[in-house]
C-alpha cells in the first residue's frame, strides 16, 4: 500500500489507519489478489453532508475527480495520541470484534442499526487506542499458553481438560483464570476462534462447508452448522452469499 506517498508492505493480519483526505493506493499481484476488510467512517460529519451508509459514492478511484471538501475533519486527540499508519494485529484480539461486527452488519436494515454500528465501531476504536497505548499488558501466562495452544491446535478437537492437565491445574481453575482474563469460558473462546476462521474460509476460499467443518476439527457438519448459526446469527451459506455480494 502507498499512504500519503509512503510505501508499506501488506501482509495477512496487518491493519492500516488512514486519516481523512489522505491519498492511498492498493497494489496487488495478479497471482495473489489482496483481500481486505475496509470501513470508512465519519466521526464528525461535515456541515451539510448527508451520506448514507453503504453509499459507494464515498469511494473514488480517480484523484483528479475527487472533491476534497467531501472529507470530514481529521480527529485529533487531546492527549496528543498519534495512531500509526500500520500495525500487526495480535493473535485473536477481542477488541477487533466491534470492527468485524460493522463489516458483518453493514447491509442490515434492522431497526436502530445505525446507532448499533456506530456504537460497535466506537467501542472497537476506543479499545484499539487502549491497546496502542499499552500493548504489553499481558494475560496470566497460563492463559496466554492456552491461547497459543488453541491457535496451534485450531483444527483439532482437544478438550479443555487436556489443556488443564498440561498446565498441571484443575479444569475448574483454568476456567476461573480464563474467565478473569477474557470474560468468557475457554470453550466459548475456542469456538469463537474456530468461527472466526470459518468466516475467513467462507469469505476468501471456495472450500465447501463440509471441508471447512472437517478442517476445523468438527466431527459433525451438523454440529458445526449449529454452532456457526448460534455464534454468527446466520447459516454458513447465507454468510458467504452476503459477504461476496458486498465485495
């Protein structure tokens, strides 16, 4: 990517922050196309601006025809925080959930969706800033170890008891540690991790639902499908169709 004249490499799990009115260009190889999730948001709409959510007129591919006055003011933080143009997302950072929710629900017509999406994005943005200020705040090292195992063993059906035994602690104590660090149980965290990966496969590959379920260690496609519907609010097929329609 080129942002304001500066070149950046773009790898998987990179996140870019681009201020209003800043020229930026995507470069992708024809043999390795770039898959991106992008959200353009106005924190302080310009006077008289009346842009609708999902309005493609906000995206302009020709600089000479772009009206700079359409850009909203840059947001400045009172305590002088300056966000970097690029960061590498940490493994399964929960503060990205608000961002993903906006992407998932951008086409929704549900009552109150505008306020819901704004709240979700503001929550993501606040938590990101906190992370940026204190990136070295760590979980309990045992919880971190389990998270690492979850990432490495994502395509298995290892039990929570097995992880507790590796740490030489009880399952109930591991549950307590995990709940304190993440506000959810290890089972829920691991299922959500699998569902996040399932979404990625549905968006970015042509794998069948059966192949995805098998790859993620589910012995039953029906159980996988139920979990996806429960966690994501729609079927795998509906999610894939909706996301590809958006792109």
